[in-house]
C-alpha cells in the first residue's frame, strides 16, 4: 500500500507491541485493520501518548487497531496522517483514497446503519459545497451584470460625445449599446436561474439533514433507499450525488444513476450537460456519457458560445466525434454572434475539434452578421483576429465579405489601427477591400505624427494602393509635425520608395525651416537627402541652421557634414561649423578637424559617401 518506514518509537516498545489480528475477522475488516496498523506503526506513537493528545481512550484505540471496532468517521485516520505529515512522511492522495475505501467497506460489513449514515453525511457535506458554489456563481453573475450596466453607461456618455461625429460612428456605438442591452437581458435571466439554483441547493441541504436524522434510527430496508426524494433532474444534485457515491465506492449505484441520467437528464442548458458529461467521465461511465452526448447533440440549446465551447470539449472527452460534428453544425447555424470575441473563441474550439466544415459555415455567418464596431483598440484587435482566423481556414470569400463591412464601418481617427487593418486584409487575401479602405483613409484620416503616417504609407504600397498613398502623402507633407528629425528620415525613405519627388520637395522645405537640429548624424542624412534630390535652396537653408546649432561632440558625424557642405559649395556654412568644432574641443581635437578639412581638399574626397 505504501513505502512508509516505521518511525523510531518515542518510548521503548511503543508501536511494535500490537497483538496479531483475530483470524475470525471478516476479510473487509482485516484489510482495513492491516492498513490502519501500517499507518499507526509508521507514526511511532504509543497509545498513551496518542490518547494524551487526542479525545480518545486507550481501550478504544486498542479496539480500532485490533479490528474489533471500525471508526465511524475519519478523524482518527486523519489524525494519524497529520502526524506523518509533520514528520515529513505525507502520503499521496491515492493512499488516502485507498485507506478511506478500506474503512468504508469495513464499516459497511460490520455496521451497515453507521455506513449509511456516513454516506448521507458525506452527501450533505457535498450538497453544502454545491449550495455555496451556486451562491458564489450568483454573485459572479451579479458582478458581471453590474459591469455590463457600467459599460452601457459609458457607451451612453460616449454616444453623447460622438453626437457631432459621422453617422457611421454613431451607428456603430448604438449597435454595440443594443448588443450590451441584449446581453444584460440574457444575464438577468441567467442571474434569476442562478438564484433559483441557490434556493434549490438550500432545499437539498435541508432534505439531506432530515434524511441524516432518520438514519440515526432503524436501518433502511435497502441500500438504494437513500436515493428516494433526491431530484435527479437537477444537474447540480446529480453531479454531487455521483461524486459522493463514487467516493463511497458504490460502483453499482453509480452505474444505475448514470443509466438514469443518460436516459432522463434534462438537456436544457449546455453548461449543465457539459458538467454531467464531465462527472460521468470521471466516474468511468463512458458508455452512458455517450448516450447523453447523443441526446445533447440534438436537443441542447446552443445560444451562448462559451457554453457551446465547454460542451464541445466535454463531448471530445467522451470520444463522440459524430456528436461533436452534430453539435458544431447546429452551433454554426444557431449560436449568437453578438460578441465578436466569443465567436473567435468558438471558431478556435471548432478548429481544435477538427470540425472544419462546420467552422467554415460559422465563418460564413460571422462575415455577414458579427457586429463591427471600432469603439476602442480592443475592438480593432478582435476584428483583426477574426480576419486571421478566416485566413487560417482558407475562407477567402468570407474574409472579403467581412472586409467590405469593415470598410463601411471603419473609424479613421488612428493611423496605427488603419495600418493594422490593411495588413490583416492583405494577409487574408482581401486586397480589393484593402485598397477601398486605403482610399477612405487617404481622404478622412487626420494627419498625426510622422512615424505612424510613414508606416501607414508603407502598408498602402504593400496592398498596391499607390494612388491612394500619393493622395495621403500630399496631405501628410503639408501638415505633419516636422520637429522630430528621426521621424523625418523615416518618412522621407518611404516617400523616396514611392518616387514622390514633387511631394518630397514640400517636406524638404518644411524640414529646412523647422526641424530640430539635435543630432549631427541625422542632420547629415537629411542634408544628403536634400542634395541627392537636387533641392539646393532647402539644403542651403538647412545647412546654415545646422552649422549654427548642431551638436559638435561627434567628430565622425560632424566630419560627414563638413564633407557634404564642401561638396555642395557651402563654404560659409562649412566654415561656421568648423569654427564651432575648433572652439568647442581641445587642441588635440582641433587637430583632428584640421586633418578633416585637409582631406576635403584632397583629390579623392568627392567619392566619399554622403551618408
């Protein structure tokens, strides 16, 4: 049973003085007594010491250890196991369950009345746990309901703020509000059912307490009498009863109960059916679980995606692929698509369950029906994830349909979100719709910081929306903030890749006048770009500002600036910069500058790279 070694006795002859077991003991009692004695010897306790620590006398201890009496409850066994744990010899759950089963079989043999009382006591304890869980669930639903109401309040506030916005934005907010209102109605109904269950659980506790009192009297006529009066149509009661019976090693009764559940259990709630299937699998009644799964696949409502996911996973555990396909087929046609995140999770569950045909049917529905709103960055993330799921499933037509709806409802207040949508559409093969989105962005998107705008222009090029990128670039160069020189470098590289020379000229003139000169290396790259593009006037203006304001501690970058200025014939600017370098550095560093100036006068200096 266990590899527990005997503990050194606390006093001479402590645990090794047990008399041999009576050969007349019944086999069940003998097995229990042998297991109990093994644990007792491992503790190394004496009867006197144990009796002194616990509310038990030595004579009762002797009867327990000799098998002449079986403890009616678990406190004695638990006390011994606690002593072992204190001494670093904690036994496994398997050993605990084995000892409990031995005790219950022995108790049933010699004290059937006490055995039945113990069973009902265990059931009462489990029913109390079920009641507490039902009450906790009701509280969680109340909290979720409160959160939904809070969200509705926020949406109402947002709706007021967006009153002056475009009609499409107002419609999106209103649609989401209506979805939340429907969720609140559904959650209110679920809360009512949860409170009903909590009340039922309390009633079951009262009933079991009465039954326990009855069992203190004359023994029941038959071992199955304790089932009378239990509502076997209540999923919580059934799972609790099955667990208690399994713990009590009532294998035959568990089979009878599983047969009853498979044939008669209500299948009105997917979550309840999933709980029953999980309990039946744990009890080893797989064939009965299969029968229940077949009924559920046909009759169980599939409205809530989260409940359908749990039921699908439970059916997979049963091994009923046919039932999984049937349930997934009904879900594809009937499950609510109000919450895009739940739809994504359901599609992912269907993919795991290898019901790709049903997943494609659900994708087709989702493309046409799932609410599209862009009230937050999370909304955009969910829409993009749905496009990714469609891409993974090879559902090009559905991706195109969803993308058309995205274009109609898209919000153009954030360049990063538009960029992410364009990339997702491109990967999903919805290039035509991506071009349509780019066309709207080119007109309606406010011009923001340079770096996000540069990434958006790159995304437009990747979906072959060159015309739209040119239109947006014309707006960008006219009004984008130009204070950040690094962002200007990034934006110029994107414009150069699109051969937008005329548009770049507008940006060069603004850079020459306003971009901060805070880094000699970046200033050299900007000046080189202007010279390469033949923009002499902006280059001269920028060179003059750079010569007067650029930091000069980076000799290498300053040297590049001097070379560029020399090559462009900007003698005044290069002289000003050289003078600042000499004034700002030590004599040794000044020698370095002189060397650089001499190098510029040499024949090969013109071939040096500009950046």
